[in-house]
C-alpha cells in the first residue's frame, strides 16, 4: 500500500528502556503537505492527515495524559494514553514524565505492531492498546490507569456488579475483570481483546483498569467514571453485602443509555 508512514523524531531516548517490540526497518517521513490524498486498498481515495493535524493529535494525547495525572487517576508514573492514528496509533512513550512530554515524544506504532527505531519507544503496554483498536474499529482512544480503587478491586479479583445503575457506562451489566497476565505481553493483549468485545471498560487482575471511547475525552471520562464506581463499590462492601440491581432494571438502564450514545456518559447527563 503506497501510504507514507508518520514521522519519527530523531531525538535521543531518555528512558534507556529496552525495546518493547518489533521495530520497523526504516523510518519514513510524515506527510508535510496538508490534505494530501492517497489510494486505499479498496481503490477509494482517502485524506492523509496533515502534519499540523498530526501535531494536534500528539498534543491531545499529552493533554489527556496530563489530565489523567493531575486528577489523581494515575498514581506515580502509572497509566498510558493512546489515540488511533492512520493505520496505527499514537501513544505515550515509556520512561518520560508526562510534564516533560513534547509532541515529538509521542510514539507512533503501526497497525502491525512495529515502530520506527529513531523515535521514542512506546509505552511497554502498547500491545493491549493496539489490540483494542483491532477489536473495536469504531473506537478512537484508549486510557489505561492504575487508579486507586479500580486497582484495589482488581487486586482482590472483584469485578464490579450492578450495584449502581451507572455501571451501564461500561456498556453492560457489570465492569468485568480480566485474568492476570504480565504487563506488556501478547497474552495480556489477547485478554483485553476478548474483554473489550462487549464492554468499554475492564478491570485487569492485579493491575488496573482500561477504558476506551470514541475520542480521548470520552475514554478519559469513562476511566474517571470507572474509578468513581470502584470507590463507591469498595465503600458499599465495607457496609456488607450490596443490594444489586436485577437484570430487568439493568436492561431498562442500558436501553436508556443508548439514547445518550455508546461511549462514556457524564453523571450530569445521565443522573436524571
Ligand atoms: Zn499498567
């Protein structure tokens, strides 16, 4: 396919981390001319994003990572953020504090899991981000965090049941827990792929949470909502056995939520 590949900043790596995966054989230049057109496999012409659009996307990833960090959603240096970009994704790099990130630091990973050697290394957790985009063609962003209460429940191997109607923001009657697999592995990516087939958010055993959305704002909003629900559920558990909503009630809630769209819903929109 005659598609130019995005630019990779030829900057020195500050992380010193080992490569997280296969690398592309050679770097390619980013499309610098705005609104260039290319031919897809199907023969249809498609707009190639301009360099300015790519820079804007990189800045949006940084802004989302900073928001995640500043709102306490990602303790320490945990968490990573990505958005779909061309046939792959733009993702926060490994080993750099979010406050230091420049647009050129955001790593590009091709759809086949390769990335250019001269650029920043993507987050070591890039594999499950990529698997999310492969399994859900309609999503545009992924947020992964080790947010406190979601992680506490994930470490106790407790999925979040329908203790509150807002659980429906994740797209079903619970926020499931996927099994443990080591970070950065294809095994974990496969677990995420299966889990996201019918949910927009998951708890990851002994790890944290993942939330997806149509864009960065939606994915971040959902990650926040998952953390709020996790904290509430944790507190309810301290009082005893929660009184869960039944299947009929949740079917009704899910039906109502369809009217608000499939992605993350804010409480102000849905608490009616
Ligand atoms: Zn993680």
